[in-house]
């Protein structure tokens, strides 16, 4: 009896005495953007010194690091993740080229700015709410933390280490402590910096970055866990003078106003790593930051050991981690639930994501998920994966905010020459069981005017395909771009009009390419003088060409810009047939006074290859090749033949000039390019090209008819140098071009914007 009482008393003392029972240690991780990589070093130092971590609490980046550790990730694994190109891309909101689908891209146009809008909504409700695209970040957090959420059954106390994070409810101006629910959503909410990342909804409340109300949540650790000891890692500091050019730093400066600089708890140790100057959304210095946290934590070990007497055996920690990881179910989805869309739109989303499959893995779904996002029909999407223990698979919940139906693009080109023009485009997008898009655009300028209408429908099969039809009117005035009218050997007065409609069917070939078949019916009309000695009383010659053009085309393209690219490659292979009727109406100065009608038909083959290779130091080199093989016949006279002949224009300015020496029925062209990035988006470009016609088109002086010269008898050179600053709306360029076959060899051009036009009638 006495022995039993003695044992009971000793047990009672053991329970009551903190020096005897296991100590509970809470680790608190502050917010602070990329500086939070230092938290990894702190955790590494604690583990190496066998300091137990019983609980973990974090805000913003602290919530990310804390959730990863609580989910069974080692410090080495966390550092490797944050150092990866993928993580840095997620943080910056950059798009993964693997998820940009070329078949969805429109033809390049002169637009500077693109805005979605709805006539029925207020302007303030249509302004963007984020600087950084969160789509890849959201899906990746789902993949990383979804299995841990399944293991703990959405109870953060059942993670490998019990975890809490903080979000801000702006409506009630209060912080919310999250200890239950979807782990990935909790972490995503905790890092939703206003105007940087879009906020998300949790339990019906719109939540933002927890740092707005509690950036160093030591009080949360006390309130939630009542620990014996608190170890805090604080990487954020108050900003006395935020960077004028860094919007994110300005926002974080405001957020840090609610940070506690100390831990109001008796048994506590504060670790404040010395943080080098870093961009708060750049994780390029993750290793350096982790080392900083490690060094500072090691310096605090003696202080920590005065409070923490317990030690955690690394083997026990490893076994606990392995056991938790083994219980994580692989993410495989068997059902998809959509909110925010109507029934037809929901059916479209489910079809494009699953394609009738009963089960789909996260990796397989990722490809279709971003294909859907890139279609441009959504303004926001937040994914949640919930494990269903009854089926053994996950349910995917998508909260979708549909984009406005209308899209407006505007831009153009401002030039010191005659090629200034404005551009405007209006689109109407409608998401149904199919994706529908209607568009009308216009260019307005001295040299070029155009109106184009287009309608397109996309089919969401496993191999996506589309149908589109359109009608285009183009008008070119080469007289406006000629400086020396009467000294030119070639006719200077040339005006061309084109009217054509086309029908195109295409399909995706990988995410970088498309294969299409099109049929075009066109009418072109050219007005010109065949010599330069004309007066206002003279009438022009006119050549019309009415034709049909079926064509197969294969394209690959991942160039990083629609003009002045410096990375990526493009490839085009087209084969087609043209059959049409030429009509010639002579003017007052025409040597041939007879009207002419003639049928012409020919086949053509065109190849274009443009590739920028990896950098050699600060210089990036590119190679350009173009070839055309055709049995195209000559037209009724030299000028009409030149006007209908394909032109070689590897530099933008050449599209605005009529230089006969760079036109031929069959030809080849080669070029080399060097792009030196002087500072961020400022490039110096040096380019050179060789144009080799199979047979040069020459003029018979006697009757102005066209003739073909000897095979490979002549060639022409082009050189170009330019300074290009690629702004967020478009390029600003200053350049000098050299043409060895032009009467005035050199041209100087200054442009703000794009020298781009709607597609021409003749390929």
C-alpha cells in the first residue's frame, strides 16, 4: 500500500514539474517576403542541436516555411524547393513556357495594352487586383500541401508538428487564426499581400496577408499552445524609406506597421538574422539567406539551452517524418466541382480537364488546367484538393471568377517617318460548351489602313482544335513612305487594296505548335504609274487579281516577344495553291493601251526558321533562314509582277518599303543576329541578311514587261543596327538600316510601338 502511494506521488510530481516532464517548445516564424528563407537555416540549426519543435506558428512566408516543416519536409528539401527555378517563377508570377499554348495565340498585332471590361459593371470593379499572377503558385501549393492536409484530415494539430497560421479579415479589421481546414488554402491566404496576390475566400470571408495585423505571431503561439518556451525567428524589419520604384516594398512597408519586434513571453529567445538587401519576391539568394538564419541561430543556442533542457533524438525525428510522409495519399482526382460558372460553362471546364476519364493525376490535370487558364475566359481561379477516404481519391474544387466578356486592345506605332499608325481592337468572348470569340480591329495611318473581322470557335477535345473565319480589308500607300519621288528608278506612286475572306481549321501540335488548313478567296487592286514622270491630270494603271488560295501550314513558335525577340524560336512550313484571274486596265501613261485578262495558277512552298541560341556571355546570337519555291508566272507588266511577288522582310521597316530587289518568285534568305543586353530590358541589336533570288525579276525597257534574269545571277544584302528598350507596353527603338539595292542605301528610323499589320491576301 505504501509503495503504491509513493509511486502515485512521484508520478504526480513528474506531471507537475516542468523540469521533469517533456518541455513544449513553440517556433514562431515572421513574415517578410523572400527574407523568410532565413527561417530554413534557423530550423536547420535547431535540428542539429537537438532542440525539439513541439509547435510551429507562422505568418506569410513564415506560414509557407512552417507548413512545409509541419508537413514533413526537411530543411534541405525546403531550401532545394525555394532555390528551384519553379519556386522563383511562382513567386514572380512568371508564366511557364510549357503551359503557353501557341494554337491559342492570335496573329501578332500592334496592341500595347489589353483590358477586359463589362459595360454593365463599374470601372473600379474591373481594375486588376494583383501585380503577380497566382495561378502556378496556387496549383503548386495544392500539390505540395494537399497530401499533408489529407493525412491530418484538415486538423492542423494532426500534422507532423501542430501548426497555426494567421490571415487578415479586412472586413472586420481582425486577424484570423487558422488551425483547421484546407492547409494549402490557409497558407495561400496568409501570403496574399494586397494588390500583389489576389485574395482568396476562406469560410465565406475574403482574407489577405496575415502580416497586416500580426506579422510576428508570438501571441498566437501563447494563445493556441501555451508552450513552455517560445523561439522566434524574425526576418522582417520596419521600413523607414521604402523603394520609390518598388511597389511591393511600399506595400510591405505599410503591412509591417503591425509587427511586434519582441516576444512578450518570459521564457523566450528571439533570433533576428542579419538579412542582406534582397528583392522581397526574389528567391535567388535562398542559400545565402538560409546561411544567415543558421549562423544567427547557432549564436543563440546557449540562450536556448538555458530554457530548453530536452533533446530530440535525430533518429526519432527521422522516423516520425518518414511515418508521416508514408501516409500521404498520392493526388489522383475522380471528381471536379466548379463554382462561379453556369451549367454549360461548368460542363466545358470538366470536359477540358478530364476528357471523359474517370481518374486523372495531378500532373496530367496540370497541363489541361493551364490550357484552360490561357484561353482567357477567367479572371481568377482557386483550386482546393480534398481527400475522400471513402473513394481513396481526391475531389477537386474550383472557385472560378469569370473574366469580363469584352476585351479592348489599343496601341500602334509612333514614328518619325510616315509609318505612324493607331491600332484598336474589340473582342467579345463567350464561354459556352465551346469557347467562342468574335473580334474586329482597325489600323489607321498614312501608309496603312485596315479593318478586320474574325469569329472563332474552339473545341475542347483531348487534341484541341478550332475553326475560324474572317474578312479583311487592307490599304497600302507606298507613295507615303517614299522620300525621293522623281529620283527613284522604281515607280513611287503605288497604292494597293486587298479584300479577302478566309476559313481556317486548325489543331494543336504540342503546346508550341499548330497545324492548319485554310481557304482564302481574295480580290486585290493596285493603282500605279510605271514611270515617275506623271502629273495630276494623268490616270494610273490598274491591276486586279481575283484568286482562291487553299493552304496547309505547320507552325511552331515560342519567341519571347512579337517583335524584337531575343529568345525562343519559330518555324513555319506552308504549302499551297493559287488560282486566279488577272485584270489590267491601262492608264494615260501606259505603253500598252489594251485591257488584259489572264488566268494564272501556281503552287508554292515556303519555309521560315528563326532561332535565338543560348547566350555567349552577355550576347545572344540568332540565326534566320527563309526559302520559297514556286512556279508563279509573270504578270502583264513589270510593276504588277513586282507588286504580286513575295517579299523578303526580315527587319520590321522592310514591310513599309517597296524595294524590287528584295522581291522574287522563288528565293532564299539567310541572316545572323546578335543581341547584347546592355541593361535589363535595353538591347543593342546587330543583324545582317543575304537575299538570293532564284531568278531576279527585271524590266524590259521597251514595253515595261517583266523578264526573269539568269539563275542565281544576283543577290542583295541588308544590315541593321538598333537600340531597343522593351517596355511593358511595347518597344521603343532607334535604328539605322542599310540596303545595298536601294537608291538611298541608309535609312534612319525611330519608333515607339510595333510595326505590325494584319495578314496580307497573298502568302
